[in-house]
C-alpha cells in the first residue's frame, strides 16, 4: 500500500517498521506478563508468562477458525468471545473497556506530568 503513496525506499522502511513494532510490543508484553500474578499473589514469574504464551496461540487458532464470523468486527476477539457465550462477551467487554481506560489514563498522566514539570533555566 505504501508503494502507491511514497518512494520505494520509504515504503519498504515503513513496511518493515510496521512489522517489527508489533513483534517488539508483543515481546515486551510476554516478558512483563510474569509480574502480574507475581505482584498480586506471589506466584513464580514464569506462571503468568506461560499462561499468556499458551493463550495467544489458542486465541489465534480460534480466530483463524472463526474468520468468517469475526472478519468484519472492530474487535475480533471480543466478537469471538461473545459468540461463544453472551455473558462472557459482556464480561470481556467490561474488561477490555477497563484495560483501554487504564492504558489511556497512564499515558495521559505521564504526558501531563512531563508537560507540567518545571523546566531547568
């Protein structure tokens, strides 16, 4: 797609960059997921990471097997869970909403803190 709007070099750079970025974010999420259950319940760090590693391929396979049902959904995973059980869909919706809220709150808090910090003279 980028080849139609920019030079070949820049299009390739953007393609590679947009391919590497999700890998990096996913890698950090796998690495950091071990701290969740450890912080809350004192479980070993590998426990939460192992759960996430198992869940990701399972959800990916489920999404691929249900592609005809969820391909046009804005949030395919939420659509899949809602198709499995509407009550689980509502629970997943609330969880997703709270995660989005929590993430945006953290981002805007850190931005506000940086913008409001006194500047050295």
